C-alpha cells in the first residue's frame, strides 16, 4: 500500500488529468484521503493498461469507482 510520499512520487498527473481531479474534488466535496485513494486506483488502472503515466481515462474510471462506492454505501 502506497503512503502519501509514494503517491506523490508515483502518481503524477498530466495537466488535463490534474484539472479533472481538481474539478472532482470540488464538485464531489472529496477529502484528501479520497484524493489519495483515487490516485492509487488510477495508478492501478494505468498499470493494467501498461501505461507509464496516469491518463485522463484512467483517472475518470477511478473517480467513477469512487462515485459508485459513495452511492452504494450512502443511506
């Protein structure tokens, strides 16, 4: 499991993905912990796609998983 320093080192985002993350954080009211979880999931998706960098598509998929998780557990 990656810790915050490792996340910053291994989960760098291109500017378009960074903007997507910023918008998601603001629109969904996500915490710093959720931010890190999304980045870790995005890194995993990028790894499965054999991509060196997290792309917008990888990050979008990770954000969608977070959205599903929130809607599923919300009472």
